[in-house]
C-alpha cells in the first residue's frame, strides 16, 4: 500500500474548532503524599498482580496501590 498522496489547494471543507479538554501539565504532575507500609499478601494474590502487570507493561506494586486507592474512594 504505497499509493502516492496528491494534495491540492482546494477548500478544506467543514472545519470545527475543538475545545482543549486536556488537563494542564501541573495537574498531570500532581502526586499524592505516600507512606511506606509493610504488608503480607498471599502468594496467589501477588502472582496474579505480577502476571497482570507484565501483560500491561507496568509494575505490580502500582496496580495494588491503585486498587487500594479506588477502594478507598468508593467507600469514603
């Protein structure tokens, strides 16, 4: 599929201005304060998170942290 694209100086057509819906960088850089804890988890739970983390190219600790954060938000 190596067709050559030819551009013309014709009219563009219907153009709509789309409002910027992305958050500013300052909101993206926000990090909530974290504290370190030691917790014992079952081997099967850790294995599950490690497998899923590999599948999604992330760290299993981040997945566990996010799960706990969502649980807290849901139950507050």
